C-alpha cells in the first residue's frame, strides 16, 4: 500500500518537494521518502539537554566470475606502522641504525624532492632512520650522538626533520620526558649500587687477523639505556614490558594533568578565571564594536536572584495554561481558507505550513549571528532557569545556536510534519506543535529548577518535533512499517508502538549515563514534548471522530427528510387540490 492512505495520490510531501525543486522532486530524497511504507493490520482499524540544544566501514570489493567455482580464501592485509612511542622502543635499537619510518625506503626521485640531487637515496634513508629513532628515543638534543650524523650537513638534517615531522607524527616532548625519567632512575640506581649497570657503549670495528700492530677499538654510543635486570630467572618477558608501558603511560598522564592544574591555578591567580585550554582554543581578542554589543547582550546580574522554586515556575506555568487554552480554541474554530485566499496557492497546505515553520527557525538562527539583536534574543529566545520569563517558553521553540541542531530538527519536521498535517489539518497540527513545544520546555524548566540546577539554559525546537513524531506514531500505533522495503514480505514490520518504545528507550539510556556529552541533552523537554504530542493526538483523533459521527447523523437525517418531501410531492390528493392551470 502507499505510505499513508490520506496521501495517495500524490502526497503533500512529494508535492512540496516538487514545488520547491521543480523537476528534481522525484530525486533521491523523494524516492527514499516513498520507501518509508506502512501496511495496515487486517483486523484493527485506525478509527480512533543540551545546554544549547540535540568509521567508514571497510569496503570489500569482490571480483565475481560465475563460470569459476572456487573456495573463498580469506586474505589479510597488513599495514606498516612506524614506532612512534618511547615505551615501544625495541631492545635492539641503536642510534647508528635508527628506526624504520616507512615500509619501503624513499626512491631517488623522492629524495631529490626533499634534499636535492646532491644526496644519494641510501644515505638519505639512513639519515631519516637515524633521526626518526632519535625522535622516538627522546635523544634529539643528545650531543654525544652527533658523531653518527656528522657526515650530513645541518641543512640536510633540518630538511629530514621537517619531512619526518610533516609525515610521521611523534610526540617528541613526551618521549624526551620519559627518556629523562629513565635516565634519572638509572643514575639513582647506579649511586645506590643496587645494580651494576651495563655499558652504554659498544665496541665496533673490523675483525682483522691478529698482528703485531694493536688495533684501536672505537667506542660508538648506542643511544639506549641499559635494560634493568629482572628478578625472574627467565629474564624480562612480554608481560613485564606491557606492565612497564602501562606504568609509563599512567605516569605521563599524571604529569600532564598536574601541569594543567598548575597552569590553571596560575591563570586563576592572575584573574583569568575559567578552564584553561590550549592557545588555539583561547578566545580571540574582540573588536571594540563587538565588545560593546557583547556587553549590551550580557546580563549585569552578579548572582542568581533569591527566589523560591514556585516563584520561578508559577508565571511560566500560567503561560503554559494560556497557550494550551489558545491552542484548543484555535484547533476548534479554525477553518481552512479557499485556494484563492492562500499565500502559496500552488503548494499543498501541509508543505506550506512546514515551510513557514522552517523559515521562522532558520531566520532566528541567522539572527543569532547579528550582535545588535543579542539583547532581545538572550531575553526572550532562550530558556534561562535562573531568570525565567514566560515568553521564553515560546521564543525558545524557534531558536537554535548550531546549524547541525536546526538542520536535524527541520528535516524531522518536514518528514513527519507534512504527513501528520495531511491527516489532522492545519489547525490541529499547529495546536499539537505549539502544545508539545511549550509543555516540553515547561517540563525542562521544572527539571532545571527542582533537580539539575539554575546554571543551565536550553533552547531548540526538539520538544515540538518530538511531539509531532509521537503524535504521528500514536495515530499509527497498530500499523506495520517498512523501511526501504525491509523486512521483506511476508514478514511483518514493526508497529508504531515499537517506534515509540524505541524513542523512549533512547532517552532513558542517557539518564543512566555519566557521559558529559549525554548530560548536555535536554532529555526532559524531549520526553515532555513526546508525551504532550501523544496526548494531543489522542484528543484530536477523538474530536475528529466525534465530528465525523455528527456529520454522518446529519446527512442521514437530511436524507430521511428528502424522502418525506418526495413522498408528499407524489400525493395524488395534494395534486388534485391544486388550482387549475397550475
């Protein structure tokens, strides 16, 4: 069957897309929307926080040859990964050999691009390996190791370091810090005499046959610290190394946190109170004009007003009841205008209503980028728990800070709003939308004032959107839905009640989570809006059924009266009593 019977044929969703995009109305968007289908149950009839808001799968290509039948053999692809952490430095590391920085050495053409034509490829790759090893070992500034790179000029070494830093990211500061800690431990152990340290130099040279001439032995620095002795008779095992890596990571993290704490205390002592972030994340200096508008849009309150909870909630509760009464009156008295009296006569009413709401939301989102209107927006278009104003319940419904937030809400409004509008009409649709949004923010305000705290603010159309979604699935709670044709026939798809349960479950999980990102969601407004949407849809459905019954009874009565009139007209006595000539 089509998506919904009241849409066929064609739906306001598709007509609205066609009116907006022209010939592209049958594009991928509309085809995806048409694939969202439902099948009715054969026996049951549908008569009845954000404080500011809301992996690529591995692609496997297979060559298929139908004329060849062969077993499938799993193929594993191994990617080369250069060593970049000090704790993973191998025991066999030597400064004169370095560490591999890529799977294959650079070609002469690549070397010429980096260093020029004066350096051969083997020598250039050797220099890159040595410098990469020093970056990992934390010995870039060790003067005793310069002997292994004296053959190369300072310019070539700088070019090699630039290439490595651009292509192989290594935290040289942390590696050098870990190296310094190991050196300190090594020196302390040497002073205490606990262990007899191994020599840091190894003997190299040609092994010529013995002769009368004494061959001088050359001592070359290896660039690695002696390995600590293990108490185990089996030596240092893999678990010992893993434990050492974890200890080193934990100590490095503790050191970083301690440094951040010290910097934060220093900043607070200087008067710059707030979370200390990196230099790139610090707010940039504002222009004098922007400072002026920011001061005008910022409240001059030094602390929260001393008010009781009921003093904060009562005015907003009165506004909520007033809006609910207005929505009921509007839905009851609304009469659809004629086509000639509409602003957009060529667009279906459902699409026109949703486009108007989307336009209002996008306009206010753009106004947040205009500093002169900040005082009005901060006063009436964001719900502030510390200083709530009744009009904030309505203004915050159409206000968003981030584009991702407004875009997600408007897509949901278009997708579900046009469908619900076609079923219940404009008056009932707007009543459901406004009721859900206001009750959602009233629930959120009560949650902030009584439970979470007064330092939070909230805004967004999520309460109204969840009300629309909840109302839609409640009206189709016993209908079976298919997404893109799945599950295939003859299997039955999930009912509308299943989608309502899924949405409710997705909001219960964040309540039990300790994640900061989850805690920033305004769960109260979402749940309050959805509950309001379900209750409003049920009332609207009952009212529509009542009006349909009254209309049917009226038509039935009118039909009986017409039959009585026809019988009287055919009465022969009445015809005989008529004067002649008539």
